[in-house]
């Protein structure tokens, strides 16, 4: 029987590590997907639902805070809330793994890029 190969995503590894450093629990790497888009990670921390967009990119020039369309995050969040009506508060985060020279990776995050509360 052939050995099964495991594939890792630098973006996911960086995002899960960052969330762990912040004390997040119940990190679901299965994420959430809908017609509006997707969040690669869903986590729960302190009774708050957290949706995370995780991505990797090469560093070029000055490092800027990660950005995502607020309208897109809002639409994904609303789809998530329809499927999870018990959620009282939701935050959306964007976490990037910036790939630099010599195989280095730096975590760049925009925490609470979008927030919703009942």
C-alpha cells in the first residue's frame, strides 16, 4: 500500500499559529464556504465566532495591512449567520503569510477587519 502524502498550506499554518498565539480555541480548518466567498478558518474564542481569510503572498515593497472588501466579508458573514442563527457576535480577520527571501515567512494580520454583533 503506497504511503499517503500530506500537503500543507503556508497560509493555513501561519493563520492557525497566529490564532493559537492569541489563545483561540476550537479552530476549524475546514472553514466556511458559500456563494459569496469563503473563510478558510472558523474559530470560537470567548463565545465569539471568528471567520478568517488566510492567504500567502510574496513580499514586494513596503508591507501594508492586509485588506479585503468589507462588502465581501459582510456577505460571507451574513451567509454564515443564516446557517448559525445562535451566533451573537462575529468577527472577520484577514491573516497573510508573507513569503520573503531565503524561505522566510512573516505573519501579517488585520484582526477584526469586520465586526457584527446582535
